[in-house]
C-alpha cells in the first residue's frame, strides 16, 4: 500500500514537472498552431469535449481544433474525413493537436501516461475492464494509443466507422489499456513517453508490431 502511494506521488510529481516544462517549451509551437487554426477556419482555436476520467468523473479535455466548425458527423474520425481541415491534417499527423492536454495534466484531470479518455457514449461503467481502466487518471498517451496510432486509417474502409470502432477497435484498446494499468510503473511510463515522442517526430517510421514487442505487450488482433 505504501509503495503504491509513493509511486502515485512520484508519477504526479513527474506529471507536474513535465507538463509545466512542456507548456513552456512548446509555447512557440502552440502559438503557431493556434494561429494556423484561426487563419484557416476562424475561432475558437481550441476544441473542448467532455470525456470520462478517473473513477468515472467527467472533465473537459482540450485539443487544437482540427475540424471545420458546425459540421455534424460521427464521434470517431476515419481517414479522409471531409470535416478535417488542411491544417488539421498536419496537426493530427504530428499529434500537435494534443499539446493543449498538457494543461489538463497540470490541472490534474489527466496524466502524461494513462488510458486515453473516451466520450461518455462509449463508456460502460458496469464492465470490469472499464472499472480497471478508470481506476487511474486518463493519459495523453499509453500503449493502446500507440498501437492504434493509425486508427483513422483502420476506420477509413469501414461502412460504419463508429460501429466498427465500438465493436472491433474499442474492446481491443480496452484490453491493452487494462493490461497497462496492471503493469504500470515509472519505468514503463518513461518507455511509452519516449516512443510517443519518437513516433510524433517521425510518424512515417512508426511500426505497430515493433512498438508492441518493444513495450512487452502483444495484441490478439
């Protein structure tokens, strides 16, 4: 119990230090990203969406807006989605749209490493896997989000992307995320963080199988 408490305190200390330093270091990139969004499609530059966090508590997650305003569509984004702006495609490719979530980490809504938070419609609090996943703070990245980095491409060929996501992708993401929660350690978190940074800077060199093996988790798909 004591070791878990100290581990949690250590994780939170790292979250605070890295998110604060990240916000400062990324300020020029964030300013350029915000300007690009505003110039192409006006304001607001931030996209705010309710997600489900630790212990099932909702919070507002931040992103740079990568889609055109006032266009209805599904809750998931498939490759080639017409709602995504030209600048938005660039932001999403390099995950720059996720940078505002460093503020969520600083606030305590999220952690650097943890299961990606879902919108309420996809969450089932009665499911054991969901209970495991929601026992920790959601994160900017984890093994499941790395493994499904090209999720939009996987959804591109689906007749109903949202149904495919709910039926095929989400259960596997939950399985991987729950496994990550059970094996969570500061060492594993640092490995995931390093891989996330590398995949963001060099997205063309991303290899799903290689990442899975390197982080000691194999997918059943």
